[in-house]
């Protein structure tokens, strides 16, 4: 069956060191059920292929205009314009763009293709106690594909991790449990109304899935993207740490859960522009190292082991 299973992947990042223990290969899948306004990987939100257009890279050769049969690439004076509503994402303009101003984001891959790519660096996993991580987007939205990838990786003896926002049916998480060694789960806010404002969805299902996951005995790292206006106050971090502390009290896992604070950054602006999206976080600034250090202390005061980066 895996020979016919295909998933939409937008990046396979080798030598990752922040997506679980050791040196890892992270597989980023397209499609997410959250729409966080600051998302650092906006190319992973939509489930289908997209074309990113970077005007600053354009050398004005006009090969894309000649290649496009649908009038999606036009010229206004010396300015090249990409009309997304005319585009059928055939990729012909990408194939002829020698400067890389047009990039096709999202590749349909078989399970075997993904596993083969991951296994290329097996030696590094073995020496660093690393492995493979499924991320996104939300990898469990493509649950059949992700399940088969995890099964084959475990059969090959690879440590596996899943990064998830857990805004999906519990069954999607439950079915990957036997083949997942570590979960890395986002907790963005404990207040459902503010969570909806920031991400587009409430948080009741997310928190319920977190509670269920604690009963499985699986190791979990809870992660918080620390974003100004969203959750960067001591009170908000204390509430999240308090929730994790509650989970520690009922956990089936031998080791206590840790909380990892991830500082917001502004490096995604060009990605939004390339996708024709508004970057709603453009006026926000990363929290200072001093502020992050203070938030770590707040989380620790709630009785939780806290890391920051």
C-alpha cells in the first residue's frame, strides 16, 4: 500500500539540531489547521503546491512570460507581475526561471522516497543518538502518509519524533503512537478566546489531546512560540507552565515533561511576500534575551523544567 501513498512535502532539512535529540532529518509536510498570524513557515499552511515569487531575484529575462500559457506572468513597463488568480501552478515558469525568482513549493513524494532520503544520514543518527522528525505544517493531517513513514523508519531502527499542534482528531495521534518515540507539542495559550484570536481556532481540543497524550507514557516536549501581543507576559507563560505542571502530576511517562520557549523572529517576511500574503507580524519585534531569561524563571517557578532558544 505504501507504494501508492503520497504526501505533500515542502522541505526535507538535514542536520537539524533543534527538532529533537541528536542530529536529525526533519520532514516538513504541507497543510495546517491553524493559521497563526506570525507563522515562521507560511509555505506550510496551505495543503497544495504553490508558487513563490521573489521579485528581487528577477533578472528580467522574461522566459516566464513566454512559458506561461495562462497569462499569469505579465510585464508592466520594467516590472514583472505574477497574477496568482490566473495561475494553475503547472510549474512551467519555475522550470524556465534561471534566477530562482519563481519557486514551486511542495513536492508530492512517496513514502519510500521520504524514507530513502532520511536513511541517507543514518550514520549521523547513530553517532549522535538522533533520528527523524515529522513536522510541518501539521504532519498528522496527512495521517495515513505520516503513519506509513513512521512505520518504515522504525522498521529501519530510526528514532522518530512528531511535531504537532494537536488540533485534530485524537485518533490521528493515537494511530501513530506505536511508531513514535517522542512528541513535540505546541501550547500557544491556555485562554481559548485569545488562542482563537491568534491562531484562528479555539484550544479545547488541543488541551484535551495533551491530557490524553500524557496517559500514553510517551515522552513529550511542550513548546511555546513566545510572540509579543500573544503570550509573552509572565502571567501567560506562568499559566502555560502551570498546565504542563498539572500534566506532570498525571503523566504515565517516567520522566517529567519539559517546556521549551521559542523566541519569535522576523525572518519569515520575505516568505509571506513571495506567497502574496500579508505579514501581520511585521510590526512585532523579537523578545530580548533578558526577557526570555525572565520567562524561563517564571516557568521554573511553576515547577517545570524550562529551556529557551
